[in-house]
C-alpha cells in the first residue's frame, strides 16, 4: 500500500482572518468502517463515538455517513465516518470508498469466527489492492461476551502484527477500550495532516491567485440532483448540507487544482439554476466556456433521462469539447435507478468523461477534480 500522507508543521499564525473572525486550520478525514453485517463494530461504534452511548441498531436503521468534529489548539478536525454494508452482494459499493479513505477500520465479532475469517480472506486483501492509506485498524468487538468468544485476542494481535496494522479488542456495548482506540486514531491523524488541509480552498476564494491559468467550468442538471450546489459546497471544503436551497441565479467559486504533472491552474466553477424558468438566461453563462459538467441523481432515473432529452440539446452546438457526465449519490447505491453500465454506455456514445461521486461522503470528488485539471491543460 502506498502512503498519501506527508507530515507538515502547522504554525499558529497560519489562521486566516476575514472580517475580524479567525478561521481555524481545518482538516477533513474519510474514516471507512468495513466488515461483515451485524458485527456491532461499524454502526454501533459510530454511534458510541458521536453520541457517547451504546445504541443497538439494525441494518435498515443504520446511517450511511456521520460527521464528528473536534478541535485541538488552532486546528478544526472533521471526521467523515463512513458506514458500509457488509453483505456479500453489496461489497462492490464499499470498495468504491477505498481509494479515497484516509483511514480504514476493519471490524469483526469475537463470537463469530466467520467474521474474522472474512477479514483475512477478503477485506484485507482488497485493502492492499485498492487503498493508498497505511492507517488501518483491526477491531475485535464483543469481548464482554466472555463465554461465547470464538476468536481469542492472541489471534487478532498476531494477524495485525504480521500485517503492520493496529489492533484493539473492545466492547462497544460496555464501552471497553473505545476511548483508547479513539485517542490513538486522533494521535495518528494529527501526524498526517498535509493533504487534508481544506483551508487552501477558502484562501483561494478570499484572496484569489491571479498567477495561475484560469478555466471556466459550468455545472448543469435538474434541480435537486445534488451535483451543483452541493458539489460546489463540498469543493469549498464545507460540511455536507442535506437540505441546500435551490439556486435562483448563477454564481461561481474559484478552485486551485494541481494536474498530475504538478502544474497549478485556477478553475471557475459556475453553479446554475436547474429550473425551466431560468432557461432563457443560460446563454449569458455559456460565454468562454472550457468545460461543461452534466449531473444526475442515480436514485432518480428521470434526472438521467433529462440529460439526453433536455440538457444535451441546449449544449450540443456550443462547441465545447470537454463534457463530463457526473453520477451523484453513489452512497445510495442500493436505491439506484440508473445502472453504471447504462451511464457509461451513454457517456461513451456522446464522448463524455464519466465519474461517480457522492457529495455526502466526498467519494470520487478528488478524482474528478484531478481528471478535470489534466484534461483542461491538455486542451
């Protein structure tokens, strides 16, 4: 596994001052929890960390992702705790999160040997193949059930030591070793902060950087698909807002992005209203375009069909040769009404570049921005 973290000294005078308010250095981390279903080391652990109490939650009631925020000195730390479905027929969704994870937590139930065996036979192998992080934990849960233990602590420790990963045995129910694990996690994250500093986005928006080349990108799609205002909000480094109001007029932000060859560029990302009543205004926004991003919601087939029936006719004669098709809400993979196969086929027919993202969990957004920078520089 490669390591995408580098150490960085954070100085207290690096705080940004705007209107006499101080914005702390902010860091975000994607914390991915994986393992078999009903082991109690994923959803219940998230609830224990966030709410400080044990909540026995069945699969249907579990959350997809929750935020946990804490502060240390001049830093604000945002943890995106991403719960995944451990069922065998749902594993492909969990694997989509691996590349973008800053930390992966593998959980098993000490009273269920199969859950531990799946860590060895499946989950850890997938991590080594797909993930870039070196911060991996193995958690053995339910040690309070002493008479039912089938996987002893020695086995878990030996597997962890052999693979250079961190190990904790615990009881989420009785709150045994939870705080020790969480303190260790925070300590490890504190030493790996360079690639997660999201204040650089804020600095670009406030101060700008005229020395960089600038490109204009416009976001189009039906109202409420989450690819426009939510995407812009997330690119700015803000927390996910589940109920963002519809855009009533176009606006843009600037985002500095580095291409694969290290060249820095500035991108103007324009958010536009998706309602029919604003259609007559679009030609004002289309001047000097370098790229168009067409977004849809995978849980609403109509938003995908409207790409072809409504949005494409509007843009097909603009002469823009860089167009993206963005599938949002892949965190709701189980509720999808549009197959990845159909979307990729359509994108290929139209010569669009295709990406899947989740504005909720931030999955795919960095990859999309990186590809966007590379393609803009090519053109």
